[in-house]
């Protein structure tokens, strides 16, 4: 099966070997698989279940608990806008409106070219530097509509 | 009042996350001292003396927590560092992991020595991926330096550290939910007792402490528990990182001694309320802490006792400041939505109650509210409080009913003057 490349599988085996209980490696292993496949389709869950000696349902019901695991493909850039209390006080509504207008999509949607997915997220731990968002794993703080434009326009 | 830098002393040094800088500035001397000169019991006694209380939210005595680990269970013991920082308003552990990860690692190793653990975990929320990489780098540096792994500093003590990523779930900050997550499952909190010190990870005795709590341990061991306690108050020792957000001129993370006046923090350290406006309210300990009026906030001090006396809490040390222009109904609604989203769904009062609170607040915000909705919302919150499986339900209730008690006019406005209502309410 070519779902998970040999190199990634090697890394996964290393991760599993560290833990005293095999199932503990489930979240880290899912992360590696999601990074390589882009998301977690049924085949990926089955592969992980097989690897860890779990059932498909063990894996699927765990995956569904965690918001950062995605069962559907996302855009190349996943823009995650925090709208929780500190960002609300810092003016995230303006950032949200600007992003929706600029990209022409709402929360939970992906642009037709597959470049951007826009999501609303709960507190990302950037409260003292609000309003904030993450693009994939990168943090962007002290946002203004102009700063958002600059950040998005500079993406390769 | 003096403002000693204990936790943030290295934050401004170049390459402060590197082992070399850490060692040059006194790093790993506390571990060496503990391993060579102290018994595990001595370490626990020193931490008890320091009046160090958990920086994650609950504020429980760290030394006491460590002393609950049974010595003769015949099972392995574990240390977990809770780096799942997710409480809205809180962004201070992020700085420790980014700027001074070795302080946390040294604290973990000392804790492991104190309770006889040979394996420790650092559970980092998935959103903090860049920190996971920094922390993993620091663990590898520490391993190469002989501080992590077998026979640490030739003492015969072994301890390994695994850095473990979360994947987006606020409830994982609750200690037993975190353990379920670390075991590779849905993060449903466990019933307590038994407490983790007796039955924790894999059913074994486990100590779980917040990042900042553990980073406070090396200076305690090095300078003594009495020194640390005297930095703060008798019952809340030491300094603390306060994450200030909202309507001040200079939001940021400030290290201040416990017992520091909130008024001085707002008006001196943070430059006062933005644009010369007036203070309206403060949420003092992350979104879970009951709201304070301006008068209460300006009169209190930053320690566990002072806020407990106001029937609020210092929680995670996240101070959310709101000026006179703030619409508190909107703030409460946003926080209520957060708890409804993050409820794990395991128990009924939390799963149903948090969603009902959101619906009532939506009704108010959309101008369809009735006067009796205020009482309904209040009673609902009171009925969630104390009836749930874990503290998430209490937190959700605390975010709502004290706001109605203290700022009822803000809520009534939406019933009596429907024109103030939003025309559209964002989708939950």
C-alpha cells in the first residue's frame, strides 16, 4: 500500500516504540499520516488501526473527538481565525468579515481553486496579541485588514 | 512593589531556548543539587514550604500533590507536564516553552526524582506545533548533555521524556481527560476519586502539573522554598506570569509577584484602559472565572485568596480587561458558545445545559428575548453548577450567572430596548 510512504512509516515505527502502551501512539501516528495524506480518509484510519492493533471504530471514534483531525481534504492554506473572547475584544469581527469578503467563502468552506480553507477556531493561545489567526501552523498576531492582505498576498 | 524576574529572567536573552544559554545562567544546577544533596522527601518538603500552587487553574498545593503518590504501590509512576494551554485568555505557557523550555524540562526531572518516576510526558496542544519542535529540540539537547535518559549526571537516576501532541480539544487541559487522550482515546474526563496521584496514566500513580508550575521548581530548589514563598503571599508563594488581554493600552504577559494589586497592574504595568476610557469589568482567571465589576477589580490583589474572597478565582492567571464600551451580553454569549463547543458530551447537564444557555443568549441578542429569559438563563446556569462530571460544566455556569448578578441591566437592555439587538446572530 502506498498510502503512507516508507519514510513516514519508519518514523511511525519509531514513535510507537517509545511508548510503554501501544495505543498511546495513536494521536502522534495520526498526525504523521494526516501530514502525508493531507487528511484522514477511511483507508488512512484502517491503515492506522492495523498498525496499532486497534479496530477501525477505535480509531474513527477517537479521530472524531479532535477538531484538528480532518476527515475531508482542506485547502493548501488552512486559515483559522480565532473568535474567542480576547480576540472578540481585540476586533476579530472585522478580520472575519474581511477574510470572508476577500476569499468569497464562509467558515468551513474552501475556495474553488483549493487554495484556501477558512475556519473559525476556539482560543489558540494568542490572547495578549489579539486579534490572531493561524495559517496552517503559523501564528499571525495583531491583525488588521491591511495586515491580513499583506500576509495572504505574500503566500507562495 | 518589587517585581523580581524568576520565570521570565531569560526571556530577552538571545537564543534563550538553547542549553548553552540555560547552563550559563544557572540552569540544571537545581537538578544537580536535588540529585546529589537531597532525598526525594527533601525535595517534596522544599516545594511544600514554597507555597507553590498550581498555575494551570485549580491552584492546588504542588508539594502536597506530590506527597500523595504512594511509595509502595509496586507500579511504575509517571510525571505529566500539562502544556495543553487552552483556557481562553491564557497565553503564558507558550512563552516559557518558546523562550525557556529547559526550565520546564528541569522542573519535570526534579518532579520525577521526587516521586520516583522514570518516564515523563509533555502533552502539548496540537495548535502549538512550532513549540513542540522547540521543546523536542530542547529535550534532545538535554539528553546529549546527560540531563535526560539513563544515569542522569552519574547519579544512577534514570528518566526519559516523551513530547506528545494533542489535536484540538479544550477538555484535554482537565488532568484526567488529558490522561485518556494520552492513552489514545476520546478525552472523556474520569470520575475522581481516585485521584491521578494514586490511579493515573495506565492506572499507575501519576503527577500532572502545568508548564509554569514545573518551571517554578528549579528556582525553588536552588534558592529554597522560603525564598520563593516570600516573593508572594503566605498562602500563594512566588511570582506568576499574568496574561493580560482586552482593552488596556499594553496587553501582554507580565511577571508579577502574587499579591500584587490588580489596580497597579492595569493602570501602571499595562498603561491603563485604552484611549482613556473607563474600566467596566474584568474576568480575572481565564474565561472560566466569574466576572468582577470595576470596583471589585480595582480593590483586589492578584493571589488565590483575594479572588476566592470575591467568589471568583485567579485560575490560569489570564486577566481579561473590558472597557465601558463592551457589550457584556455579547461577551457572555461568545464564552457560552465556547463551552457548548468544547463540552465532551459525556454528561447531560453540561451537554444539554451549555447548548440551552447559547440558545437563550441568541434569543436575547436577536431581540426576541423576554424578561423571564434572564431568570431562566440564571436558573439554568445554577443547575449546571455542581452537577457535572468534570469542572467544564462549572466553568460554563461561572461564565454566565455571575454576569447576570452583577450586570443585569446589560441583559435587560436587550429585552426592554429591542432596537439594540443585533440584526443577525453569527451561526453557532
